[in-house]
């Protein structure tokens, strides 16, 4: 008869969950002290999905900051706003002049930026889901302890 025991503990520092499983057998052919313990369970696709969300989150964040600065009428010749406008111009190129800009010369709402934020969020979600479908698999590393001998001996 086999018995399975599972212990789940969370590391308080990193927040990672460690699962320890033990399988013991009372079979006379297999010694009672033989067991298997799960050392770690990982999923390599998870890091790729996190990286995709990070990249597209940064792009959306920069575009959102640009939208707020334009709404508040920030000086385009100041260092930070100039740098931000130059960086986000690359991401806004496909959306340039898609929709009109609302407001006066001081405070403007670029509707193209709003569309770009939505499109980049959708693209990021779709690419992350694609990676999750293609690359998700659980890899379990187990360690056996105790004397194991082949059945029939």
C-alpha cells in the first residue's frame, strides 16, 4: 500500500511556495523506508510571460506619462519631457495622426496616444498568452531516498 504526504510551505523572504511530497510504500518487495521528495517545481514559461508583461507595461507607462504631461502643458524643451517625447515618438509612429488632438496650444489630449496605450496593452496580453500556451510545462525535480531495489528480487 502506498501513502502520499504533501507539505506546502512558503518562504517568508522570497514568497516562493515549496511543495514537499513523500510517497511511502508498505510493499514487502520495496523497503518501507524508501520515499521520494519533491525538491522543486518550476515552470520556465512563467519567466518569459513576466518579461513580456514588464516590457509592454513599461511602454504603456511611458505613453501614459506622455499623455499626462501633454494634458498638463509641460514645457517640451525641458530635459525630461524632451527625452520622454523622443522615446515615445518611436512607439507612436504607427498611430501618428490617427485621431485629432483635442485642446489648445497649452494643454492637449492626443487621442492617438490613448489608442496606442490600448493597442500595446492588447498586444502585450496576446503575446503573453501565446507564450503561456506554447511554453508552459511543469518541471518537477524529485529526490529519492532509501534503498531501492528492482521488483522481483
